C-alpha cells in the first residue's frame, strides 16, 4: 500500500529532521511530504538536505508565507492523490503525535475497515500529557460543543492526527472546505460524516510540544467556536461531494 504522511511546517527547525527520521525508522513503507510555509528559520533548507538521504521517499512543497494549516493540508491531499497514494495521513511536526501510532491508524483502515481513522484524545485509552488546565478546558469544552451543535458522533473533532483512505479524499470536493485554521479539522470530519464514510477513533497519547513555540492562540479558539456554528449553518446548502458519494 502506498502511504504518505503530510507534515505542514512553519519554523520547525528544532524538530523537523527528528520527526522525519522517526517516520522512516518505522520501516513500514511510509513516504513523507513536508509542506513549508516560508519558514524564516530555515526549516525547508534542512528538508532539502534530507531529500538526498531519503530519495524517492521524502518530498518538499514550499509555499510563500503563512497561508493557513487548512490550505497546507488541502495542497497535500491534492498532491497525494495526484501521485497515486492509497492512504494519506496528517501529522504535526512537533512530536505531539507519536509516529509509532501511524500504524494503529493505518490498521484501523486497512484491517478494521474504516475509511477514516482519527487519533483521538477523548476515547478510552486516549490521553493528554503536559497541558495546563486552560488548554484542557478549551479543548474538551470545544469537543463537547462541536458534538452538541453538529450531532457528529466524534469525540475528538479537532484532532489533527489522521488517516484518510484514498476514496474519501477522492469523493470530497476539497475546494468546498471553507476553513483554513483550527476549524479546518472539524470541517473535514464533518464532510466525511455527511458523505457517509466509516470513521474510527483510535486512542493516542497527545504530548504537548517540548521544543519550539505553540501555535495556539485566543484567535484560534474563537475561530473554532464560531466555525462550528458556521459549518452547521452552511451545511443546509453546501455540498461536500464531487460526483460520487460513499456507500452508507
């Protein structure tokens, strides 16, 4: 199976070589696509140097300036589809997601029959380490709020550790995904749910970044709250499907 891990980056020079090595050290057939938004700290330069070591397995897409997490992933999804990958993963660069859990997400799809696998903090066996109380409050409260507003049966709707089977991303009109920040993860799951794909939540341990600066801000939290309301409102008219819908 062709598997590609998409990792968006902005100023991740302290983490990037280690996270790339950790994925390849699994020896499980993963390729890696780094999408760098013009990091001034030289993240892209480090990746370019590593492409020689991991020729044919490590790829770099450079963009000019910070264009948003959502657009980075949409760019990566389209790149992965165009290059024939069967499974397309999302993962952070800062080791908040353990690369070893990639196989659990993959197995949930390949063996368990899920179309989408979500690395979840809020199912049995999932947990969070090194977060202050306010982060727990906003994250958990946001998850419950999203579930209440959308009725989507997902316990961790903002999770960013994902595995999508090819047919899912092939079916979604990616240009219809509205949000580019925090709410992007919610909207993608909402689109998958609306199209009837089978979604599985796989327990993970989320570890707050040890190196680098967190991208979390009050603006991101605000976008998540308002975004959920907008996603539900727009769903009355918005169509996420291209031409082919999933079999329910």
